[in-house]
């Protein structure tokens, strides 16, 4: 996988996002930072849409979004066609959302987990490949729902 990643945050995830940008660069990633660049109150759907569009377009294979809980960002990002964003709070889910769900955006809570846990989760997310197989059928079903098809 190409070592490029899109990242963004709102005011609830500002400090964590900045730490993760540095960490991802240490891992050898080219990081597209979609904001914010100073800690001011912003509407998280705006940032989620920017990162989700960058991933959905193929400009970045993966993305990371950070808000207070990770939930708001995941809700907004998942409205973009082709996005499978997962809000995770521990490493097992961060790994398996890539392995089984082929998630392309990891959403984290800056007020829920600490920066060291976030780094472990991010590393698991970016180094885990989608298994395919029986999971491919299920991801295809998710895509069918997105297209408005009845399962």
C-alpha cells in the first residue's frame, strides 16, 4: 500500500492529531493534514468531509480523523460514498476493522484515549491488510447498501 495518509481533527482532537502527524512521518508516511492548524472551535463534519473526500477520490489510501470521541467524525465521514470509517477506542478493533471490514478511515477520540494508545492503534491500522475471502462478500454487501440495494 502506498505510504500516504490523510488526517484531520476538530478542537477535541487537536493535540492528538499533531502527535499523530509526527508519529506517521516517523513511520515513513507522507501526511496530508486537512486541519485544523490552531485550536479553535470548528464543526467536525467539515473536516470529516475533507478527509473522506481525499480518501474516496483515491488521493490517499487511508485516513485518520480525531474529535472528542471519534463518533461524530465517523458518522460524518461515512456519509461519503466509498468510505468505511470506524470509531475505535482500543487496538483490537483498530486492527480488525482493517482486516475484516476493509475500513479506510480510523476515527479516534482525543478525550477518550491517550496519545500512546492512539499511536499503537494507528500503527495497527496502517500495517494491517484486508484479508478478503469471506469478508469480501460482507464488504460487498455494505457497498450494496450504500447503493440503495436490498440485501
